[in-house]
C-alpha cells in the first residue's frame, strides 16, 4: 500500500471514534436546552445529561486509541480494540507526571509540563495505529503447544503492552519537543484568527476528493495541536470554567460551515437542476432534492459535492473558496455555533443554547445570502463555460434498462461484479459515505456502470486504491459485500450496459 493509501486508511479509522461525538452533542445539547442559564445547576435532569455527554468529550484520547486500533485492524475484531486500550494504559501510566518524576529521579516541579498533557488525541492516534499494526501482523501467530492458549488474538494485548513500554521510553525523551511543536503550530494557526479559519476551511473542502480531510480536521477539531475546537465547544460551561474556551472564539473552525451546508450547497443544487437539459430534469431533480435535504438537515454534503466534483473540477474549487470565505466571515463576526456530527439543522438547533454559542441566528442570515451567491455563481459558470454538470452530459445512446437494485443485498452483488468480483478485491472498507477498496486491477472498473448503479462518484488513487461514493448506503453495502461468499456465482447478476 502506498503512502496515500495508508493515510486514507488512517483517515477512515479516525471516523470510528468521531462517530461518538453526535451522542455527546445530543446529550449536552438537550441538557443546555433544559437549563440554558444554570448549565445543569438549576435542573438535575440537565446536569445528568450534560455530565453524561462530558464523559465522552473528556475521554476522547482513549476513544481515539481504541477506535483507531479497531478501525485499522484487518478484520475489525474486538481484540484489536482491547490491544489499543492496553497500550494506552501502559503509555499514559508510565508517562504521567508522577511516574516520570520517579523514573528520572527528579522532583515533581521539574517534570516538563508536556507530560501533564499525555492523555492527548495525538498520542491516542499513535497508540491506535501501532496497536493495529501489531494486531494485523501477529493475530494469526501460533505458539508452541505449551503456550498455545496465548496464540493468535490472545497474544496481541501482551505484545502491545510491551510495545507500550518501548513507546513510553521513546516518548519520555521526545514528547516534550513533539508537544511543544504541536502547541506552537496550533498557536500559530490560532494567531491567524479568522484568516486561519478560512484557510483551513478551504483546504478542508479541497482534500475531500482524496479522503484526507479527516486527518486535517483532527488538527483543528481535536486536541492534536492544542486547538480542540469541537470538544471545547461541546464542553460549554465546563470549558469556560476551566479556561479552555473563549466566547466568540471557540467554535470558529465550525460555525462558517453551517451557511454552506444548510444553504449554499442547496443553492448549488438548484442551479444544477435549472441548467440541466429538459429531458434529464426529472432524474436530476430526484438526485438534487435528496442530496440537498441531506446537506440541509444533517450536514452530509458528499453526495451533492461528488455530483459535480469530477464533472466540473473548477466549480468545485470555487465551492472550496466560498467555504473558506464563509468560515472567515463567521469567525470575523463572531457568529458561533458548533456541531457534534456536521453543520446541519439538527446540530444548529442542539448547539443554539450552548453557553459558547454567540449570535448563532446570524448564521441563518449569512446562509440565505450564500444561497443566492451559490445559485448565481454556479448558474453563471455552468452556462458560460458549458460545464457538463449532472443533466448536461453528452448523450451516449440508449439508456440502460438495468439500474441499481433497491435491495441492499442485491445491490452489493451488482457492485461486487462491477468491481471484478472477490478475486479482484484485496480489502473492503467503508466510512460514512464511501466504499474504500484495494483492488488487484483497477482497469476493470467501469465508472459509468458504477454511476448507473447509483454511485455519486469514483476516485482512483494510485495503482490499487479506489473509492466509490455511495452516500449513507456505503457501510451497509460494504457489509453486504463482505457477506457474499468468495466462490459465489455472479454470472446471473445484471449490470447496466
């Protein structure tokens, strides 16, 4: 696997712990709705919910260690997650300030401050990656009969505990420098203020086609470089009391996405519909309405973005630039809302009574303006440059009478056959909206057939890595594909011509 493919694998694994954030957002959001002024002090129920949500936020480093280890394991086995947990315990215990003082024979006051921050998402991700690699390498090892009980998956937690000792030894000498560098980077970005937020948002969108935006997000949204924007925002009153959040600042790497996802992209969808050919309008309308509603309500934008990303890449760059401008404006004006999942209506409502939300309703007015901007920009550029957005493609003869099945099991068989069958697939994974595949031969992949089956886009990365963008069905289809026997006869499965 090449470097890009490996980074994609890490990015996909990051989504496992990130998937716990909506639970925290719902619990804390409802808690703040019940008691918006006392922050749980005036209502036992509000306090109960806020504390329950904080349990997730306060332990994100552990969730990253366990989630990344599980997500990067070859067969998604619980033993990999256990290995990540064991290694994280070993590393954080050996590198706690008290342990460092004892091991190095120094006073507690002389211990570098960096060791007080060892329970950090960066360390969690590092531990998760190492644990997964150990699991993938040693989970099938067979020991001598006398030690047979410890063979295979039982061997992995033992090995990760020793690996944790080695990692702790290395970090004992390099962690202060690493942590100092991360903090300096974070402070440099934060020092750029709203401009830095806009630049981040621009690259956030640009990295989506190759699936590396998750890695970038981890720097700004979590405690990798000391920014920790999402947990600090969701922490609300607790973050304010601890001095880790500032009203009008915390949340600036999130707020400006609401106008884009709730209003801007639906405006783009309307422009794409209006500029499509008359005979294709019905089909385009069904795609754009579904994608637009998903973007507005949940903040899931990939189905809409991938509908024009590769057909009109210049238009996508404009979209990335407009996203950067939106995030810059929201940060500059200190219009703040946050999210636990994405910047859709649900998260906006849940975050509106968070103590760190500020003039959040102005994001709606900004969104209305961006709806008009997106519509005007997309319609003008599409027409002026004759872009082949959905519904404007050159006709390719008779339309196929075969389409993607509405049954997920049958649809999985169609995708499997279109990708060359099990014999051509080395690995099958999925994130929220994409099949992530490693193929033996990518030349057999017919993008038109995949799109006729319902895929919004196909991304080929390197010589073996392919992503098929399916939207929310991705994980379901991936699971069904894995259930199809390796020797299954797919000759009777019909594909679009």
